[in-house]
């Protein structure tokens, strides 16, 4: 990225050799801090605390790849006596991980056959003015990221947004800045809406299930979708105000129509990917909806048709669905070579997070943290607890990945809620959503980094607009969680 180039160019060789990198510091600091944390806490909770500090330090300093840190933590857990090897490595085979695997394979099929580009292009072709271009491209990213990774949604829509903002002059540069930030931030907002939208959502759902307060796929959407849409609408208003995008401004003449102005015919692969995707969405959402309206027998079906079962079944459907035409070589909707391109690092990272969360609950560490935070903050009401954990997760997400922030804050939120005798679902949902924030810095999220990497938005612009959106989003999330959860 341009920012990293300029930073390296201003660093002298002497200063580079004098100070060790943050990754080197992290490698030395992680075991030292973990030892201190384990000794000061004591007992089984101390062992869990040491592992938390070890993983958290490596994540925050980026000393290792996040997935490598998670894998090392899983291996260390039985070594230090925090749990058995079966318990530790069992976290890497947890059923919820296969929800990730199946969802990632569905997303890969969408990418292979160009389904995401079709959706984004369909929306962008309807843009006639600058405001409609901002709305169309950001909503395309929002809708895609409900079902594919935030980074993938951003990568699909960002070129379209840049094409709609072509032209010379500072006015158009500011318009392009609004477009690229709109795509990046909307991708993060769309990830809030479904359990499979972003890893923190599944971390939160897993924590709720462990705490005895399970939340279904449809139940999460009933909270996440309204909040995500509210945040998306607020984002459009913020970007229009900050970058001077007026409703009556036409698109620049240099903006080229997407796909030449005419959509291509639907291919066999697109139809197959769409059908498998539709099957997954229906099976994910229908049982919860039918249960809400009082249809009998749905509970038994839900017990067998878990979200992870649906994801893997839909992905398996792609392996057998033929998409070749007459006289063409045999071709399935998804080959194994294509399927294994999915982000296995996120799967491993999430498995490590499951282990840390389980250890925090089993050893009583989460309750100890919660009681300490309760004593220090005085938060003892549903509103105060929700506001506090959401703020902590939001702040941490500015300097760490959303998955790392969720892994560290969600167990703490469970302990705080239990210590304060408030509903656990309030604290966990607030912390989960807060962990997906981080709109101020390029390092906060992958979509932010991609937006900054276009060179169309400056660091100062991102920080100023991101701070405003962080504050506005914080209010929306805290108020929305309290309202939608019904407390």
C-alpha cells in the first residue's frame, strides 16, 4: 500500500537496526507476559489466563500469522496442563467449524462462476447520479458480505465503484473516496447480518450456546439484519456529508457502464451456484421462521438439520451438479481443486478461539474477569454492561482483527454479565457486533486496507470519517441491541 511505502522510505537504516520490529518484540513478550499472568492468577484459571495473554499478545503484535498463533495455542494447552489433548484438538473438529467450511465453499463457487460480479453489476448499472452510485455499490457489498467474506465482497465491488468515479479533479477524487469507503464499510456492515457473515458472529453464537442461551440462525438475523441496515443507512449519510456527495450531482462523463451496459446470459455454473446457495439460505432460515409461527414438528427437524449440516450438504451438492454443455468436457459446479482454495486459516483461527472460550468458562476465568471489570467499572445494569463491552470490543477492533477482538472480549462479556446478573445475550451480542467495527484505520479490517490501497482515500480522511462512523455506530448498536433483544 502507498502508506507503507512512504513509511519505509522515511526510516533510516540506523533507526531500523536500533529498534526491533513489533513482531520480534511480540515473540519475546508473549511467553513472558503469559508466565506473569498465569502466576498472578493462579490455579486452572491462571493456566487459561496465560494462554489468553500469550495468544492475545501475538495477535496484537502480529508476530505470527493469526492462524499460526491459534494452532500454537491449541498445542500449548495440553502441554501446560490447561486441558487434555483430546479437549484441545477437539476444538479444531467442532461442528461449527464445518459451517465455515461449507459456507466458504459456497462462496468459492459464487466466485468461480462470477455470481458476485453479476449481482454487483446489476445494482451498479442502475446508478444515474452520484448518490445512487454510492447507494448501489455500497449495498452490493453489503448484500454480498452477508454470505461471503467481507474481503471477498469488497474485492468484487471495489473495481465497479472505481469505474463509476472516473474523472479528473478534486471533486471527483473526493467522490471516489466516498465510493471506496462505502464499499469497504458496507462489507463490514453486511457481515453483521447473518451468522456466516463474519467469524465473530459464530464466536458469539458459540459463547451463547455454552452459556445456556442458544441463538438460532433466524434469531441472529432478527437482530443483525435490522442493525446492519440501520448502520448502512447511517454510513451513506455520513459519507455524503463528509465528502460532499449531493443528491442531484450526475455521474462523471468518464464513468463507463458496467459489463458494457448489457448483462451477459446466465451460465450453467451460475445457475448451479445460485440454486445451491438458495437451498442453504432456505434451510438455514425456514426452520426458525416456522417455529416462530407455531408450526408443529419443527423442533425435531432443527435438531437434525443444524446450520453446519446445511452448509456441508449445500457444498456437497456443488460437487455432483453437472454444468458442462453438450459436447463439452465433464465439469461440476465445484471441483475439489477449487474447493480447497478456501481460507483454511480462518477455520484454524476460529478453532483456537473456541478452545480459549471453553477454557475461560470451564476454569472460571471469565467469571473472574467479569467480577473484576464489574468492580472497576460499576456497570451493573443491562444498559451499562452492554455499553461497556461494546466499547471495549470496538476499541480493540481498531488495532486487532475482528476475530481476535471477539475471541478476547466475548468471554469477558459473558463473565461480566453473569457477575452483574444481567442477560448474557445482551453482553455477547453487543461485544460481537462491536468487534466487527474498526472503521478508522487501514489496519483495522481487510476491507479498510483494500480501500486505502486504492490510493483514493487519505489516512486523515479515513480517520476523520471513521471516527464519526464509529461513534454513530456505537450508539446504534447499543440502543439496537437493548431494543431488539427485548430488555
